C-alpha cells in the first residue's frame, strides 16, 4: 500500500515511520523545508526514544520518503493522512483549524484519483464534514472519502504506543474507506488490537473525551493532594488506595504541578468550546481547565514559601519539559513557574536532559536571569533550593550527599513526589513535596 502523511511533527513522523515499519510505502510531507532536508539525511527534529534508528532503517529499506510538495505522492496514495497541528486559537481557545483546512485545499487542488483522506490531527466534531465540503467545492468531480482516525500515542513512548495501541478508532462512512484503513492496520489486527469502527463524529469526539477524562483524573488527584496537606493525609497512599479499585485504575493518579503538553490543555479547552457551541456545556471540564490553570499559576508560591525570605534567591530547576522523555515544551508548567520566580527576584540555574534547546527559545527574554547548566550538579551549585519539576529518570537517583554539599541551603522542593520524605530528612534536607505530611 502507499500512503502520504501531511505534517511531519510528533504525530506525523512517528505514524509515518511506524506504517513504513509495517511494510507500507510512506511519503511524509511537511512545508518546513529545513525539517525535510534534515529528515532525508536521517536527522530527526524531535527527541523521541528509538525514532532515529527506525527512521534511518525505513529510509534505507526504501519505504520512507520525505517531500515538501504533496503533489508528487497524493495521486499514488490509497490514503492521505492529515497530521498537522491544531493549537488553541488565541482569541477564544477553540481549536485553530486553519492548518487542517489549508491542507484540505492543497489536497483538493492536486488529487485526481480516489483516495481516503484521513484526519489524524485532533479535530473538533464536524471537522471531517468541513474538510469534505472544502474538497468538493474546489474539485467537484473528485471521488474521495474523509475518515477520522484520531491518534492516541504519547510522546516519550510514541513508537510502542503506535505499534501496540490499546485501540485504534476509525470513523468513516463508506465500506471502501473502511476496507482501505482495515488493510493499513492489518498488522495490528494480527495482534488482536481492538479496532473500533464508528461514524466520523463519534471518532472525532472519542479523542477529546479521552483526553478530557485523563486531564480530569490528574486534576482530581491534584485537588485531593491539596486536601491531604490540610488534613495530614498522604496522597500517594490515597492514590494506591483508590487506584487498586479496578473501576478507577492506578494510572494518572500522581499529583504534580498541573498538566501541560501539546494535547491536554488545548483539547480540554476545545471540548469546552465545542460543548458551548452546541448549547450543551461541560461544566465539569470547565472546572478542570480552571483548576489546572490556577495550579500552574500558583506553583511558584509554594517554591517561594518553602525557601523563606531573603533578598536575592538562587533556585535550581531540574526539568523543563511537561513530562520526561520528550523535548516538547508546549504548555509545560515551567512556562508559568519560571517567569513567576524571576518576577519574584529569583535567579535560576536550570537543567533538562533533552528540553534545553526548545526551552531557550521560550525563555529568550529572561536570558540574563537564567543560567543553563550541563547537569543536575552544576545546576545545584550555590543554590538556595532545588526544585524538581519533571520526573526524568536521571533525577530519581541523584547523589544526594553530593547535592547537599553543592547546595547553599539543603532545600528540595519535589513537585513530582519522586523522593522519600523520611530518607531526605535523615540526610539533613528540608524536603517539600505534594500532598504528603511534612516529616
Ligand atoms: P507538530 O506541531 O509537532 O507538527 C505539525 C507539523 O505540521 C509541523 O511540522 C508543520 O510544519 C506541519 N504543517 C503545518 N501545516 C502544513 C501544511 N500545510 N503542509 C505540510 N505540513 C504542514 O504537531 P503534533 O504534535 O504532531 O500534532 C499534530 C496533531 O496530532 C495535533 O492535532 C495534535 O493535537 C494531535 N496529537 C498530538 C499528539 C502529541 O503527543 N504530540 C498525540 C496525539 C494527537
């Protein structure tokens, strides 16, 4: 089979590479020329474990190609995937569909034979219908179908998530489209992966409902964690105690500085807007959005309260990305916390294993207040407190005795609860974490 994937970002590049690994001939298209030039040489624009080897392997085996212009490949493709960004629209928080619609127009201008156009981007209910209308208007005689195939991969474990997903969701009208997509996902059928066929609107909504549910679960435990602090309970034990209930489940019950990343913030907002547009408001999700925003915007106060009063403070920050194993900085809690600390007269020493290049772009205007360090120990030297913002594995086993010697004051503020409070106390640290009794 032959497919084209338009948009070669976190989703498009991983999906395209994994389909190639399944044996499909894939052309990945992106309007970013630099990105395509580099990809042709096997240079990967993002950090995603295992992706570089898989890209190189499939380029070498002739199944994976990269193009700037979609006209070369769309007419040879059984399916054309749209995998461009759908960020929040600045004016109202709704999903900005301009990239998706621009691709629809380009496809319409270039496609001559039947193909299934598949929305892999996360798009609000009704977008498939709009894509269909755009194509019909520009190219009325074209035979095509529009399907929805939302993507559930997680950055950091994207390849495994794509190759061994919990489920595949496909929303389409025609049998022809269904059969093409069935064939494309045949390797997953063989692994007995549940493949759910729905109408297009349902598939579109499933993606938003899934992300909003997960964001709600995180926000729930964050709020419970706040209550734990007031009543002397331990949120980690609460998580275990409720998570062992099969109806609840253990995952996504870890308190933190608020969810971030390229999906949950924008997708919760877009779902809220869709619901309002249809006069069926989702008060629960509106509260989740508000609660998470408040949490991210107030986290710096916890840090400042933990270090007490002094005129000038130097704070070490370990972790800048919204989660480990990615270099993605989009909507990371660090984007709220770092500027707020700087506003409160702190100087920062920061380190992230993979996110520093991205982060430097985001924090350009604070360059005189941030010292970029080469590792956790350099970042800790001479600081009044160490803040763990992202739970990268390498932060889980720091040499604490060495850290204590390096820090100006032995204060650790662990916003991911990765250390044991008793152990840290016995080593002479003042240790603050989330929702656990102060020892
Ligand atoms: P991204 O920003 O990493 O990549 C989008 C790419 O599309 C960019 O490289 C951009 O240059 C390209 N592009 C934009 N317009 C184009 C055009 N007209 N022609 C060719 N290329 C074009 O985005 P992403 O994180 O991969 O997300 C893509 C979609 O997948 C979004 O809707 C997102 O919500 C969804 N999604 C993302 C994730 C994730 O973890 N990142 C997971 C599941 C779903």
